[in-house]
């Protein structure tokens, strides 16, 4: 195929004033559709990415991302921590213990997942420590029986820093003639954290040794390790490597067990929104078919003359594919430019228009990913290129003898 000749003729046809006004309208309509579809897909995808990133930060920054459970005490847990920390993708490892408990205040009662940690080892790894606005993680001292609550849980219990609450654990139950009696102790509220997610209503932290005393375990004994990851979404792939570092059998659990359904719902919504907007682009792209078919009908005589002068079938196809692709590229480039500008200035635009989607004073989370932007561009180009094939084939199948018979 003589590409330069096909491009030249296709470009001339594209620039020429259309004899058929309806064909011109359809062309403008298809270009506008691609523009709006691409721009909307970029904006919506960026907002959904921001929502997913915010959930990752607010939820997975407060709960164990990957947990190693051992039936027996880890005698050399410091060495295990060093070995696992050297694994690619692992940010850090700390000892931990967890129990489900009931928390009782003078005015109310609530359930929570209680984590026992060593505060000094958690400071650089647990993002929750930077969201403790009342009290501090350093207040968790072994033997002082202090606890840090989520803000929503503290509001439900109607307690503030300095108040005492009773913590009842299902672990360490004592069986008596009167029936099972749960392990319980009084704790002092030492701090309140707020992550802006559902963990604020269901998570509490205390010192590792105090949690073990509550559960009637030997203080200082480690049977559980918390593994912090660079990317929590890779927890299931890193888990087998972590298990391989132990000489005895251990099991692992990750955040999917408790919060996987929430992220799954966000991912499904993200995929469905992308599919819906991709269909808008597809409809606009296939409007190019109509415009090109009309162009082929108008240029049938021209095509027949060109073929009698030696223009090959592939070159004829190239003329109309290039013409359709130029329309698609204009729509794509303007759509990408509009989408990126809207995404980068989305909160400013909504503030100027007086639109508050998440409530007063709250901005939409926006995260523009270049990798995703590349896939949108590539996918749109492929879709529009496929749309030009049928009209180009019709033009290539023009028979010069029958077409020019009555000319």
C-alpha cells in the first residue's frame, strides 16, 4: 500500500467541504460523542481511583493488612521480624494480639475488634497513629490498662479521654458452677482516633501485654505478627512467601477477610461505570461508520477513476480509514485534554458552581493515573479504527467498469 498517497488523498477528502450536509452533521456528532465519552471516562475513573485510594488509606491504615498466626509461641520472633521485613513488598513487621470484645461505659455498650500492640514499634508503620487527635499512642504503657478508641465508638459509649470503661473479652473465658464468665478488666480511655471510615466505630487499641492479661495469656509471649505492606492489595500474593520463612506450620489472614467485600463493591462499581462510558464512546465511534458510508457513496466515481489509474485495493481502504481516523483523533485529543483539565480542577469547578457532592467543606478524592489514561487512549483508537474497516471495504470493492458505465 502506498501510505503517503492514501494519506494525502484521505486528508484532502477530510478537509474538503462536504456535499452532504447530513454526513457533516453525523461527523460532528461522532467527534463530539468521542470527546464527551473520553472526558467523562477520565473524570469518573479518576474519582473512583481517588475513592479507592482513600478507602485504602482510611481502612487499611488502621487494621492488619496481613497477619501471621502461630499455634505455638514464637521464641525467636525478633529474628522472624528481621527476615520477613527483608522480603520485597514488606514495609515492616510487628508483634500483635487481637480479640473481639464488648466495651461497656456507664451509659452504653458496644462491640469492637481490640488489637494489642507495642506502641513504639507501630509509630512509623501504623498510619492511625497520625490520626489520634485526642491523646497519644505513647500513652499505652504496659500495666496501666489504657485503651485508644475510634471516634465513632467513643461517641457511642459517650466517653472522653480520662473516662473508664469495662472491656469484656471472649478469649480467656473461665467456666464456673454458675456458667462461663468472660475475662474482663477496667481500662482508661487514653486517646481517640478518627480515620473517617467504618473502623472508627469498630476498632480499639491497647498495649500488647495488657491485651494478653485481658485474654489470660502470658504477657510478652508472641504468637501473632502484623505485616505491613507497600501495597496492601498484594497481600494474597505475598502471604505464601511469608509462610515459607517459618520452620513450623503457620497460617495467614489478610484484610480481605474483614473488608474485602467493601473494596470488591467499589471495584465492581468502578468497572461498571467504565463499561457504561466505554459504550458511549463505542456509539460515537460507530457513528463514523455512517458518515464514511455516505462519503463512499459520494466518492464512488472518484474511487473508480483512481482504481483505473492503478490505485490498489489496500490503498483505497487506506484513504477512508485515514479519513475516519482523523475524525476520531480530533475527538480523542480534545477529549483527553478536556478530561485531564476537568480532573485536575474538579474541586475548584464544583466550588465555583456551588455544588457540594460529599457535603460542605469536603472535596472529591481525585487520583489521575497515567497508566489508566494510556489504556483509555489505546482502547479508543482501536475502537475507532475498527469502525472504519467496513466503509473502507465497501470503497475497496467498487468495480470501475460498472461504476463508470454511464459516466
